[in-house]
C-alpha cells in the first residue's frame, strides 16, 4: 500500500485502493471522538484522500480526491478537469441519467456531469459521512472494484471527523411507490428506526434467476454482507456496450459477467446471492441522493437506478410524504430545514 502524506496538517493521502486497511473510527470500533460524541451529529472526513482508477465506460484513468467539507454542505461533486467549474450536489434533483448508472450533473451546466456515483454514495451512506467534496478529473468516477469496498477503504484511510452540528434525518411518513415495466416497483414505507431494505430480482439468465436479499443498514452489516458484492452484466450486453465504445474499463476484475447458466469469472461469485446483494448496495447509494440519511423501509422488485430516482422525486413532490426526524423541540428549525432540502 502507498499512503503519502503531503503538505503538513491538511494532507492528502494517496492510496492503492485495492488493499484493505483498518483505520480507527470507522472499523466498527468507536474512535475517541465518537465515544464522546453522538450519532446525532454531522460528520465529514478527517483528511483529504486521493486515488486513481479506471472509469468504467470511457476506460480512461481518472483522479479522485475526497475532501472534508463544513457542516450542511452535504455530498457535492466537482470536475477538477474543468477549470473554475462549480460544485453541485449529489441530490435526486440533479440526477440526469439512470440508464447505465446514476449520473449527477450541475443544473447550471449539464455538461458538468459525474457518472457511476452509486457505489461511492453507498459507502458514504453506510459510513455515515454527511459532508464531503468529491473532486474527479473526468465525467465518471473510477469503477475500482465494481462495488463499495474500495471506497470504504478510502474513507477509512481519511478518517471521520465529528462536527458540532446536529444531523437531520429524513423520516418517511406514508407509503410512496413507483412502478416500472414487467411488475417492477420501488417503494418507501414508514419505519421505526434507520433504513431497512429488501430487494428481489428476476433475470432470465439461469446463473442469476430469482433472488432476494434484505438488510437493516448499519456499517458493520454493510461491510460484512454487501460492500464487496460486484456489479454484474450479461456477456452479450458487455460485448454490445464495448462495440459502441462503452464499458471500456469493464473487466472480470470489476464485474461479474454472466452467460446463461455460467459465470465467466474464474473465481466465480464472492458470496451466494451476490447479484441481489449488489442491487441492495445500489439502492443504498441511490437513496442517499435524498440529501440526508433516511428512516424508512425500502422495498424494490426488479428495481434499479431509474425507479430509485423516480421514487425520490415522488417522495419530495409532496411534503406530506416526509419530515425531518425532530432532534430539537423547535418546529421552526425543522420547517426551515425542510425548505432547504425541498428547494
Ligand atoms: Zn452497482
């Protein structure tokens, strides 16, 4: 592993994101700060961190820098290859494409886009990072391991800092459902605590077939059950995508490739139901585009990025669907914050 502190106190670490490392604070053991702190406070990274990786579709090498941000910044992207470009939020109303991956863009200049954000968003959701600036030198994030493990590794290397501002969590107040073709749907329901998810899928390829996976989101379960579960693709689909110049960075190192009843990766699957677990990982990432963590139950059947984004847009189209979990007795504070997110 290469970890290179550079300029004094506020250093940027460069890492080989493929190698695991445990860093205090986000490895399941509370750090000194967190033992004395609260789950109700916002967080950011303790230090900036840098890595390089291959973009899935263009196949080019991109630089990724994750940097700390102040309270109430949220998750924001910036294109470092476009001089002077403004940052923009990784929020549901800035998602402009969901066909191959979740793509966020600036509303002032849609050419400032960042694709394949969902695996990093899932890592940020699971690691409870509220505020971060994500700077990338191209229109796609690096695909790294095709899952969230490598992003969690980066976050753990950077460390997590607790801020002194209360965290606002979105509570879903009533069932909200969107439907797609062939019986596909995605739904959010009220829940007593945290975010629970249940995913079911059905694919004609016998290697996938019908699968279901359900989980309550917490960092440890995320790491043990889904973070390492790779994206997957049919052999015919990846051949087609590569014929039209896409998926150039896709390989057996960062995707499970399925051909009928066969899995073409020599080592096979990493775990049973890896496909459903990856879909659940995607949903964890896409739902973090709500702009805040969520208290809800999510149910997805044959769902994907498109339905996940439609679901968030439907939730926030009616203020009766949601509220902030009250952290303070003052209703006026909650109302002010509601306006900020809905804007
Ligand atoms: Zn994915």
